[in-house]
C-alpha cells in the first residue's frame, strides 16, 4: 500500500507508533539532545552531559538528566523516538587493558519491529578496542553519541579530562542548530540550506551539498584563510630559494568553486650589485608546494642602488582539498645576491584570502 490510511490523528482512526514517530520526524531538521533552555552557550547545557562520577571518580561515568530525540535508522519509515532520562544515570566503564582504548557513550533505542526482541531505550557504553593508536567504535543503529571516553592503559578512574563531549543538539525545521564542536562531526542528518552556529569558533555554517558539506554561508566572502609572515631578513639569494615562513595552506576540507586571492609582499627587496651595470634582476614567485607557478613579479635594481617593495598576487579557483602555497625568489642575469628586507617594523607577509564563490557548490 502506498497511501497510508488513516491520516495521522484522523478522528476514529487507529494510529501505529510508526506513524506518530514519522510525524515527529517531519517537524525536525536535526535529532539529538533536546536542550531544556533556549539561552546560554551550548557548552553550558547540561542535558544528558557525561561527566566523571559525582560521588568520586572511579571506572564509571554519570549521565545527567535530560531528553533526546533519536532517529531510527533500521527502517525507511521508522521515524524519531523521544527519550527521557529523569535523574542521573551511572554507567560502568570496563576495566582498562594494557593498551589504551576509546569508549563511546550513546543513547540508543531498540525496537523489535525492526530487529531483536527488546523494546526499550537505554544509555550505554560501547567499548572500543585496545590499541597503540585507538579509534572510537562504530555507533550502533538508532543512536546518538553523547561522549567519547579515553581509557588509558592501566587506568583506575575516569575524570572529566578523559571525556570528550560529543552531544548533537536537536532542532526543528528552519531553526539554527547550536553546537560546540565542528559542524561536520556534531550535526546529525543534514538538509541543504539548514544552518548551525558553532561556539568553538563563533561561526555560522550552512549545509550545502553532500560533496561540499558544511561550509560558511556560500554567497559571502570568507575572508582570511591562512597567512605566513617573518621579520627576519633573508639574504644571499641567487638561485631559486624558498622564502622562509612565507607559505600558507588551504585545509583538507576546502571546497571547490571558490575565488582565492594569494599574495606575497616583500617590504624592501634589494640586490648586492644594485646601482651597477652588472646588477641582476629578481623574480618573486608564488608556487604550489609541488612547484606549479601561480603568480610572479619582476624587480630590476635601480641604477642608484635603491631598494623597493615587491609583491606578487593572483586570484585563483583551486580544486577541493588541501593545497600548500609558497613564495620563492630567483636572480636571473647579472650578478649579486638578493635580500627580502624583512624587519620587525616591516614584516614580509604571505596571505590566502577567500573572495567569494566562483559558482554553485559542487
């Protein structure tokens, strides 16, 4: 049957639990912890917060009272479950092993209509595997993660420093979700156009596409991305030389289809043979770490031996992912060596700046 009858809440009708849960799902953009207050920082919200045992730290953790909305993931029409923890729940952390591990604290629903024989929700610990390089275990179906707990080798107690708050926060359609972590790791099921406010960096983000994911508002310039600078005068340059500290990189999460300005500025480029007929000219390059040229600028010493500021700049549309850019200096022709002229009051700088979109997100 494709058309479901009766319509939910139609008078005289009988309504299965799945229909009611689908009603909840239709009103929600994100599932997670339901905050009991609409004011204050997300980092101060205590609902379902995981902390060290209040009666004295041992190999257990406390989960504070609170409510959450959990999306069922075992059935297409499973919908959203509303779960309530009325009081503090203590959860036992398994004994430490010879190697460290990471345990996951979850709120989980089990529904026999989709698997197993249990019909209940619970707060529980998903134990990780001890390893020299431990990773968190996979979250179970029908769950949200509340925290990750680092269990060191031979540990005898868990304290707050071992607990990473990982709670996502529920929000209705059209609402801005609050988070105190990177949106990509803290936000649940994502819909294009929805937004989140990340208190970790005071930034507003929007979900663009499955490829580009969570980004700052797409149609706005994002400003400074990264920069390098130095106050040390680099001297003795004749063959092509990387300029120390004049480098900057796009992060691994960088999306395609953005205009980027890349610029290097030297405050007082000079050459040792300036003012003579033997003086060489100098080329200031911007290149990728792999050597691909992005921009260049040529400086020819004056006959009076003057120094001069020199810069190179380009506007580019790099592909997605991490890319490192650097500045190099080369003398060509003539003789002598070059100096950048960087000083405490006049640093040499290298800047990556986002100017806005070149097209729609990928």
